[in-house]
C-alpha cells in the first residue's frame, strides 16, 4: 500500500560555481548581482554575525519549478487554463472565458479554478476582478537560496563584445566598436529550503473540500514531484547562455510527514541543521508515532533516487480518507 504524504520539505546545501542566475540590473557597462544581508551563527565562536552574501530569490526558483510543471502538464495532458497554455505569468487572469463567467460564491470560484488548471492549483494565484479579490494560496513555497558566507564569493569579470571587423563599416551600419563590459559570476555553497503542502493539492480552503478526485490529485502530485526534482537538476535563470552554472554537489535531507503534522525544515546556514532535523523528527514521532520520516542525501544522484522513490511509492494525503 502506498504511503500517504501530508507535507514534504527539502533542506540542503548545493554547490554552484561560476553562475549569474539572479541579478539586480545594470548601470553603464556593469551588471550588478543580487546581494542580501543575513544574520548567521559564526561556526568558530557560535556568536551571531552579520554578512552580505550572494543569493538567488525564491521567486526565481518558484518560476523555475513552475516552468518544469508547465512542460509536464503539456506532455502528460494535465489541465491548463488559457493563460497557462502559453505560460503567462498572470495565469488564469488571462483566461477571458473563466474571468468573464465567475460564479457568485467565492468557494465556487475556487472550485472552478482548481478543476481548470494544475498550475493555478499548485502555484497559487489571486483572482482580482472589481470589487472581488479571491486568493488561492500556493502549495509550493521556496525560500531564498542564500550563499554561506565563509564559502561563497562574487567577482566581476572583464568582457569585450566580439566584432568580425573591428572599427570597419559593416553592411550599412555605422562604425563598429568593441565596447567593454563587466559581468559578475558567483561561486559557493548555497543554503536552500523548500516546503510543499501536499494534502492541499486540489483542496478548496474556503469550502474545506476537494474539488477534484483522488486519481487527479495523484496525477498532479507526481507531476509536482518531478518538477521539483528538475528544478534542482536544472536551475534556470539569467545568463545561462554563457554562464550555465557548474553544479558540483547537493546534500541535505528530505522530510516527509505521513500524518497531519508539518514536515520540518531548517536553514542549512547552520552546520548542524541535519542533526537538528533528526532531533525534531524524533520528538514529533514521540508525540505521533511514525509521523515524520527523514531521508538524507549526500549527492544529486541520491536526491534523485529519493524523489523517484516518492513518485513510485507514495500518494497525496487525503483529509477525508479514501473518499478523497
């Protein structure tokens, strides 16, 4: 019998070298990379310290996951609204038929939304049409992917645009020059956290019922897990054409809750995060036997194996048992 998953979390450290996945913009000939200020415990003294480090926003990773989900939905025949058929960021808001025929009751709107589109179900949306504003909370949540201060660095590198004939007139164009510019690249160990409320797949938070049957929920669940796996295998972002990141390793833990308790997640900015996750799981299992499972991984290959096992051997938890 397949194990039911109520929620799932991923806490891990990934090594990314020579990437520029998330930038703040440019000024003149200088591209500015994304930097954030964090507080973390100094590994030597144990005291809190402030540091400025390179980071990749959770918005970026959620967009990556949504794109992989979109491709899965297209190939597997999962339902997509008109907006998501063309991968519009507005999703169902670009579905004129849906937006022009909203039911009177908010609960009915969410039911119709959940049946219509897998991406609006899993990624969430805000259906705003004056004077109404009806939220659908996302099933997937991504934290910032944050560089660990001692082992993350960002540098700027000199580049020159290539010109076939330097300083010569080319095919009616004005005189060609070779402008110089500076492009950042970051290398380091990055802390990542992601959580997924599996039991809420297809669940209407207003009516507290499922809008789709268990079979459809299982199809969406498997597509979600595949998209999460591909998110870490291929983290899309800026400048991949010439700065496709080197992914050297991925280690951490997947926590799985099989009862109505959250799957714990802790920041990998702390060196002892896996041991703490195990302690939390042991404490939670002392309250509810077998409620939380911890699956450690020490490589991208082992992470892929864990996700494959989950896809093959588990199903989404139903708050109403087998009735779905």
